[in-house]
C-alpha cells in the first residue's frame, strides 16, 4: 500500500467570525475531511477569525478543533477593514511546502475527496483553479458610508465609479481597460444563466473554493493587492473581492483552470435543474442558500441538527442532508459532553447498527418539490411525468377523460377536488358542473392554481386533506361528487378511514367518490421491474422513505368502505395510459 506521505500535500484555509455558527461549520468541514480516511486526516485545516476583541476558542469546541489551526487577524486591521482582515490573512498563511492550497468558505463541505487525477494534473500543470460564478456581479447598493474599504484599501485610484446600470459585459470591458490596458478574456460562461444566454464571463470565480499551488497562490495575492485600489473604486461593493481575483490573474498572466460546478456546487434549485450530472457527482457542497434550512444553525446544537435531518429536502439539499446523516450516523457530532447525543425524530443509528426513520413528510415534500420547476411547468410540478418529462397531451386527455367518465358530472353537481395540486385538471372539471371546491396543503401549488387555473365557480382552499372535518370552511353546502387523482398513495389505512367518515358526512345521498391512479400492491413489481430497482425500493421501504407512498390492496379499501356502509367498484385503467400496468381506479357510493 502506498504510504500517505507520498500523496500530494493539501491544505484548506477558511475564515469566519468567532461564534458558534462558524465554529460549527468549520468543525464539520474537518469532520467531513476526516471521513475520507487517514490521508485526509493529515490535511492541514486553518481557521482564521476576525473580530475587534477576539474571544478565545470556547471550551465546548476545543475537542473538535484539535486538528485545526486557529489564527486571529489583527484587531486593529479588523477595525479598519472588517471581514477582509481575516479573508486576506489566509493568503499569507499558505504553507510553501504544500502541493495545493485551497481557500474555502466556512459553509462548504466535501462530499467526496478531491480526485487523484485532478491533484496529479495540477502538480504537472500548476494553475489557479475555481468554478465560474453563477451570474454577473451586481453594480447596485454601493453607498460609500456602507463601504469603508474605499478609504482604507482603495486609496487614490484615479478611476471613476461604474454606474449602477452598467451592463455586465461593458463593466468587464471598462475594468479591463482601466486595470489591464486591454479587454479581459471573455471565453467563459456563467453557471446559472440559461443555456440560451449569450452573456460571457472572464475567469470570474468566488472564494467558496479557490485553489492553487502555494507559490501561485502567493503570486495571485500579490496581484490582488496591486489591482485592489482600482477595483474597489470602480466596483465599490462587496463583489470587489471576487473581481480582484479575475483582474489579478489576467494582469500577471497566471495560468488558470475553470473547474466543473461539482467542485463548488451550491444548494440551488436552478443549479439542480441546469446541472443534474454535476449535482450527482458533487465533490464540494456550498450550502449557502438558506430558504430551506438555516446554514448558520444546523451544526450548533442537537435541536438544530435534529431539525435539519428531519426536513424533507430534495435535489442538492437532499444530497447534503444524506451525506451529513451518513457520516454522523444521525447523531449530533459536537455534543458538549464527550459522548455524542442521539437526536430524536430523524433517522438515527441505534446500538447494534439499526436505524429508525421518520418516513416521508409529504407536506414538506410538496412545499419544496414544486419550487424546483418553472411556474408554468404544471405537469412537472405535480409529478405527472414519464422518465422525467411531462406526460403527453394524449396522456393528459386520457386521464381527464377517465375523471369525467367515472364522475359522470352533471351541470348541477357540486364537486370537491381533494389534493387538487396546481388546478390543471380542476379547471377542466369546473367547466362541467355548478360549483367546485378544491383543497390542497401545498402553498406553492395553490399559488399557481389561483394565478393560472381559475374559474368563476371554482374556489381553492389551503388545507391538509387528511385533517378535514365536517365543519371545515368549504363544507357548508353538501357535495354530490368527490374526486382525488394520484394522491391516495399519500394516505394510510387509518387516514383513509377518517377521510371516508368525513366525506360521508359532507356529501349528499347518491354521492359518487372517485379515487384515480391508485398504486396496486398486487402489481408493484410491474413498476419496479429490474433487480436494482427492487433492491432500492426495499431499502427505502425499510427506511420509511418509499417515494411512491402506499401501495394499496383493493381489499383494504373495500374493508374501510364497508365500515362506513359504503360500496366500492374497482376499474382497470385504459391500457393506453402509461401507468395502467400498476395502478387502478375506484368509485365509492
């Protein structure tokens, strides 16, 4: 076996403020590295903190910083330049004996180790490396009183501030001519602009992940200090730091290498849509987006950690969540006592290696899932897809036709649509009856419904269908017909029992309750066809994370109906519908 010392020597330098948010993020960065084995346990990690009166490292974090060097920026320098005192100090702390120096943000974590082929290539052909940023930098929000660095670091630059409405390409042209005496190389693309965009970028990266051999890193920093005065004067906001990297590399003609997005992958829904392969092969997760969880809290306490693991997340958020769960075993890793604390309510590892799972929280799922699609992608938002693409118009018409046939709608009917989603089917049904009340617990889907799928006789209600009561807001007038399409799988037998009991109270005699597209337990293996699909299904089933929800045996539905004095008739689906091999319909009266 090759000895660890023969591997390239890699170091990581991170900055932050001396508080629990940054202590916990940096401690997890170290934990993630260590999970890759002895080689990565030897990697140097440096935490640089900046504060006017820096406190000592709290006792509760000392055990988790044993393999992290802690350095404090000069308090006087911090008073003058703020956060940049710690950020800049990282360049001065690179180890000249390292093979690769990496400057990272605190809210990053390695999902996979840096690949050996990249380390070999950068040793053979040294370069400044990073991932091209998401979008062009903003020229707005540059009030001088909010940007003290103008005087502290900018000095007399003898250049004019770029107007706030300067187009991105023009801004780069002006920066290039003012600093380089020429146009910068604009041969790159921003990572989160649509593929149709013609906007080009220079080698413009951020501090989430900036890597280079130490000699090049020091050379880059020398260039940064040279170009800073003019960049600060022209840009005048917090983006100046990223822009200085671009201008310094160009000015000194340093070799550069734009890395694939996997090396600084944001937990961003648009990134997941535009770069699915990069998400699946993520190396470094930059968990900077905080709309689904608070990045500053998740590692600070057992309660926050528990809340994070208990959330239903998708896309890159889910990749990060699964990884955190895997390397911690579901236990909060930074307990104040030496013995780790077990969290409750999320998937955790118990003595003997067993796991407990909370199962799928469908309400959270449908708060998040629709948001990854454009607001006009109605079929994708509601999961009416085939191999990831929206079902065809023919398939849509066949489903709508089955709804109309089994409901047997008449002009005087009052219809209740349960789990209506974004109303794409509801609006069509409303054309055939007097009144429709449509209910769903997904606010994002109902926002789309109320914007795009409205009718004078159609009213939407935000409510959990499993919890509706006979005195709910929409039940004043009895309904003659009820429909639920492709949603019974999100209910179990107990919930169906409650639902049918309520529906019997709020519907007229002669009622007709139609559940469509129900997964058939007897035909489950027609859906999970391959051996690998079946293994994954069984694994998710054990973990309580089966994405299809409940596979129903018609006999179970019949027994619940009998309890309430209701009759049910089962129907096979039209064979032209793609899920006809493993789903069925039921009409209850």
